[in-house]
């Protein structure tokens, strides 16, 4: 029986502890994804702990190299209090690496999962006022990115980190970013996470900032209900095909039918954000912010 091909999931990292990459020394592993490993590291120059993302070149292909480069280029452009700053990018004989701010806290996916497991059924979602305040900050960061001609293309709860004490959201992972100026690298490929992808991302046609608006709309829905009302898909491909073809969307129920604290206006807000056609969504993240601020003031003022 042939041996399994090496995988980043089983890549040993013990030998990397204590090694220096750029101005940082690796301390311990934090986690790993499909393409990279993230460590806690210490930056000697400024005497601070940081996060260091490492991509072993032995697992690198054209796509992962492109994503790493895109994230680095986006980081060089973007500076916003709700976007994780990147301090340094480098290249060694065996690895590509990226040094960034270390966030003490959890990602939004973990917060949502914890809420959905609450012992009291009526509390299995994030409070409305909290959700709106949170997503207004996310939208403000995306508005800024779009003003710099950058579309994230993979907005989802796992890519929004939440600071432990301030509860400030910070967007991470600009690896699937699209630059709306210059060379359009990566066009013609499906890029994103199925549940949060806008229909136009599935057909790999021209993608604008309205794809990010769609993703925030799905996040808004998910944060406000115990469970997203979508069909029981047998595979991700089945979801993609349904989302591509379903002109009325994939959601089976309205938000207000799953959360008694929601007014029907929230149904319409979410419906517009996740509209099938980009031109039927909000014109900008700023417009989305304005309608959420209006809803907050009208129905949850003082919370």
C-alpha cells in the first residue's frame, strides 16, 4: 500500500520553535489551516508577541503562492482599526512567512457556535444590538477596503477575530482578495466559502464589493437565529449548484420567524443584502451601515 503523501496537517514543527524568521522568533504553534501554519512569535525589535503565518514551500502550489502574495500586497495597502495589520513578509529557503498582530480572543465562528449551544433555546443567537454594533464595524472596514479597490471575497465568521477584552472585530485572511485595478490574477476560478459566497462568485464572473456585502448579509442572518434555515445539502457542490440557480435565494424561512425579537424590517434588510443579483443589493457597505444604524435606533435604542 503506497505511503500517504505529506500533508501540512501532519507537518512537524518542533524543529521550528526557537528559529528566527525576519525579526521574529517562533515560540509555539497556534493552529493550522489548509495552506499555512500560524505560530505565536516574539518580535525582538519591538519586544512584543506577534502571530507568524508560515507556508512550507514543499506544500506550495501556484494557488497557495498567489494567495500568500495577494494577502501581503493587500496588507501593504490597508490600514484600518478593524483589519489585522501585517508587520513583515519574508522568504527563506524552505518557507514563506508573514508577521502580523497577535489577537487575544476567538473568532466569530466560535462565538456563534457557543451561542447556538445555550441551554435556553430562546438565547441561541447573538443579541440584536450586539450583532448590529459588531457588523457595523466589519462593514466600515470593508467600505475602506473597497475604497482602496480591494474586495475580500472570503468574508465569513472564521475570518473575523474578536479581541477578548474590547470585543473589537478584526478582519483577517485577505488571501482571496481581488484587486479591482491592475492585473486580474485568478479570474475564472471559484474562490470563497460556499455558504457565504455570492452567486456571481460561483459562476466566476466579474466580482465586486457587493460579493462582500452578500457575505455580511449571511453573517447577519446567522448571528440572529439559532440555525440558518438552509436545505440539508448532501455536499458542498450541491449547495453551490443550488445557490447558483436559486433566483429567490437558498434560505427557507425569514429571520423574524426564528427570532421573536426581530421586526419584519430585519427580514427586508437581510433579503436586500443577500439578493441574487448584485445590483439588487446595497450600493455600498456605507448604505448597509446606514440601514442597520436606523434599525438599531428604531428598535433597540439604549441596549
